[in-house]
């Protein structure tokens, strides 16, 4: 995860990102899953996407072209807290699958 983008977050939205990795031996269908933060100030619902075994996908805050290794929230403002935040991954039923926190020392 990189919650605090290098430089000005407002002009480097894709410098904020969360990386999901599939460490299982089977593909994971994350279509309809949700990525959100601890305050639920935003929710990103994954498009049709399969995360293959051993593969990763990086979810960027800003806009871009979706491909096998990059997805984009499409936000026009930063969504992650620079001094710390919690990325939460929910499946299609709303069950918490994983979470990752990052705290930047003062």
C-alpha cells in the first residue's frame, strides 16, 4: 500500500494505491467485491476481474486504463489518509476478506 502519494496527492492521485495479491493456488473472482477505508468515506466496487494464482493487481486512486495489473478507482480527490489508514476488502456478500493498515510515524 501507498496511502501518501509522492508530492501533492491532489496532482498525483495514482501515486496512492493498494495492491492485492492472490497467494492461493486457485483463481479468485473479485468482480463485485469492494475496497473501502476505515471510515467508509468511499467504496470502490471491482469490475469483472479474475486474480490468477501468484498474480497481483494494483488499485490506483485516480483514473487510467484498466489492464491485467492495474485498476483505477476513478476518484478526482485523494481517498487515503496520509498519516495512516485502513484498506478493507469485502467480498460480494459484504464479508471482510482482508485488511491492511499503514501508519506513518510523525
